[in-house]
């Protein structure tokens, strides 16, 4: 009971403590929910440090979604679809390969040799190119031509899968 009297005396002495709003714990600082994307090709910059919500990339280690505050990493990209999700929709690009670098502070840099918007491709044209590459890859050419045709087939078949 002695401790109860001390507590009551303390409350009477400082009644303002009871009326003070309760402080809740929160984040130390406001965190942005955007990632700054730079998508560069040898002939153009598609994105120059623009804020986007998410980027999905075809990494060699597996498909990967990159959001704000992602752990820093360097990923080699295989031929495939890069999806850029913005506030007002999404855009899709087919890249033949490259590298993606996720840096601290929500910065993503993608460098690729070739890349085009997915809507620029025709299903029929891709089919025709696949048929031509298959002829060369089956043995109608030099060793170098056959190796190049096999790489071309890998890229074209991946592209064809995304166009369906």
C-alpha cells in the first residue's frame, strides 16, 4: 500500500502526465514506396531515374520482382520480359539479356544490348525467324553460323512464349 500512496501523490503532483497523448512507435523516417529506374540500351535511355512502383526482371537465378528498399544485388539477365509497373499501368519490354543492379536507396539500373516494347513484335514474323534459324541450327552452315542460330533460337522461342 505504501507504493500505491507514492503513485497517487505523483499523479496529484503532475496531472498533466495523464492528459498527454500516448506516443506510438513508428518508422524512424518516411520511406518511399517507389523505386528509381534507369533502363539503358546502347542507342537510347528508355527510363532515366524515373519513379516506378515495381520492376519484374528475368534474372538468370530466376524471375524476380524488385520493389522499393530491395536488398542490393547484381543480376545477370537472360532473354525475357521486363515488366515495369507504374502508378497508372504497366509497360513490357523484351530484352535479349543484360545486367540489373539494385543499389541502396531504391535505385535500379538495367543495362541491355537490345530491348524493344513487346507490342513492337509480330507473332507471324517471330515464327518466320524461328523457321529460318532452325534450318541453320540443324546443320546448314558453318560452326559459327550454327552456334549463332542456336542463340537466336533461344531468344526467339522465349519471345514467342511471351507473345501468346
